[in-house]
C-alpha cells in the first residue's frame, strides 16, 4: 500500500513537471521564445512600412508581421472559441503537419537551439554507444539525428524516420553538409517503417508521441523494429506524464524500467506464448 502510494505521488510529481516543462524545451522557455519571435516579426513588419524596400521584400516583411501576430495571439484566439469549435479543431489535427507549419517549427527550433543549446547534453542520457543502430523515429529536420550519428560512430547506423517529405529533405541536406555516411533517411506512410524486424539497439521517439493517433499500433511497430535487449527512449511531448505512461502500459508491448522528468526508457515486453 505504501509502495503504491509512493508511485502515485511520483506520477503526480511528473505531471506537475510536465505542466511546467514538456520535454523538448522547458515550457516557460518555449513561451518566452514564442513571444520574443512574435515581437521580432512584428517589428520587422512595422519597419517594412517605413523603409523603401522593393515591393517583394515589403510584402515579405508584412507577411512576417502577420505571422508574428499569429504566433502571439493564436492561443488567445483559440481560447475565445466555443468548446465545440475547439473540439473540431482538435479532431482536424493530423500526424503529418502542413508544410508551412513544418517550416515554422523548423525556424523556431533554430532559435531555440541558438538561445538554449541543450540537445548534446540531453542525448548523453540516452545511453547511445559506438557501433549501435539507432532509429530516430519522427526525426523532423534532423536536430537529434546528427547527434546520434556522431555518438554511434562510423561503425554504427542511424535511421532517420519521418512521415513528412520536408523532414527527409532537411535531413539529407544536413548529411551532405556534415558529410555523414552512417545515416539512412526513411520516408514512411502510416505506422509501417519498412525497417527489418529487430533492427535497433535504441529507438528514440522525441517530441512527437503526443500527436500519434493510434498509439497501440505505433508502439507495436516500435517494438517490432527493436531488438529483444533494445531500448525505447520516449518523452511526453506536450502532454502529461500520466497520459504517456497510460498509453505505453495499456499497449501491452513495453515495460517502463526507468523514468526521469525528461524522458522514459522502456524495454520490449515478453508476451506470453
């Protein structure tokens, strides 16, 4: 009884941490960066109206001003909508984000990495060693992919997996820029990664689990491509820790053996014959 009470307290503590700090960057840092970026874009838009640039540049900067307002006021605007409309918007959310949203996300991550370069320190805790095979599932623009490639070395391999064409293009550009030969970009559809069974020593699903619709199917695919002694490193994304754990445990495919405020580590569950 005491042990269960301790675990419940621990989960509630993680939920409070998730409310304050949702994995890929602390939430207060995200908010500060979002506000700062929005204000900068608005200032650029105002300067566009005062500076005799070419029409194309002028229109581009006005577009930035509108984008800045959108960044600053999006949540406020959504909060003013009736609940039924907000519910419809939530249902319309897709796992594959629109191209413009991906580009905006990439821009924001560039700003975050410049102001708060935390990724190198973060991946040290993932226990990725030279010679390993790592799957970066939901690789995005490859922010983590390049770090994984350096950690596994020339005798290891990294599969950069994503459902977005722009993500794969971004990763390929980084491979050319940094001369990385141990990374294989993989464009997927649905939850079929097309990778062979038991490929990975480590599968990383970072800042993306919250957008997955069919989580049981997704977690089943991750287990399929993970070696028996392999590890899944997964974080909460933009949701509470209790919801992350519930989805993982209810799937029946994984056992959680370690958790920090930053991420969880899971091992494949041995199913009864």
